[in-house]
């Protein structure tokens, strides 16, 4: 669960990092990338870039070629996020406030006393921004379940293969029929998720071709250093 929390923190930080100054290109109507109703501004990109840089050594960041690759990859990732959000809007998928609060409560259970708030403070992330990042992550998972995991057939042979690969040596064994049924359902769910991951790239490509992805050349030249 804590790995999931950190993913959400990075998402939130990428879209809203406290204390960053708004750039001129973030005037009303301005954008770096636009997909349907969703936009990513220059400031959004710059904030996400600062987070992405944390994974690299200083010597790598001083290399213009590596820095250029980081920017290009980040542009793809942020554009993909907009594409997914547009698909969710089209399907009418959303995450309610009640669902979000329920997930927040589950996550906070992993943290003793005030360590959760302290973690956000140490990473300069405000609580509202973190929650919106979590909402995006939950929406992405809901969209993937709707598009990729629904109606995926799972054969007995695939169940056996999954069990032999991951669970054969597990000390946890079902003790009655009810536990055995739940155990089987979990295996089927995991096999479906594996098969969904195999379909992911083709699905994403189809969405990219479905929507108009508009990149403002002037804004990109500014953030890419060209």
C-alpha cells in the first residue's frame, strides 16, 4: 500500500507543486498539451520535470542528451494521462468524494499517529493536491478495469499456470470451501489483470489515434530548451 501512496504523491506533485511561479504561457487559454477538455500547462510540465529529476544523478542531469530524453518521456507520460482522462469522461467514469474518502482512510491506516501528514510536509505536498492525485490514480484503475479486464476469459490451464508460478509454495492455504472459493476468485482476478497488462499498449495506441492530441509548438520549444 505504501508503494501506492508514493505513486499518488508523485502524481499530485506533477500537477500542483506549491511555491512554483506561474509562467507567462499559463495565461487563460494557454497550454502545452491539449486532449479534448483536458490540458497540461507549461507550469504543470515544469513541476513534473522537477519531480522526475529526483531519480537521476547530478552528472546525468548535466548531460543535455539525457535531459532531453527525460523531457520527451515526461511529455509522453503527461499526454497519456490526458488521453486516459478524456476516455474516462467519454465513458462517464468518475470517482466520487465518498469513494475517495474511503480510500484515503485505508491509506492512512498504514501510518502511525501524524506520520502521514509529516510525510506530505517533507515532500512539500499539500493535502488537497495529494487527494486529487489519488483521485486520478483511482480513476485510471477504474478505466483500465472497465476497458481491459471486463469479459476476459480465464481457462483452467491459465489458473494452474498462475498457481504454479506464484502460489505453489505459499504457506497460505484455504481451510474450507468458502476460503477455497475466495482463493480461486483471487487467482482468476490476478490472471485477468495479467492478460489486461498484455493488452495495454495496443489499447493505449488506439486511444491516442481516437483523440486529437494538440501540442503547442511555442510552449514545447520553451520547456525543451530549443
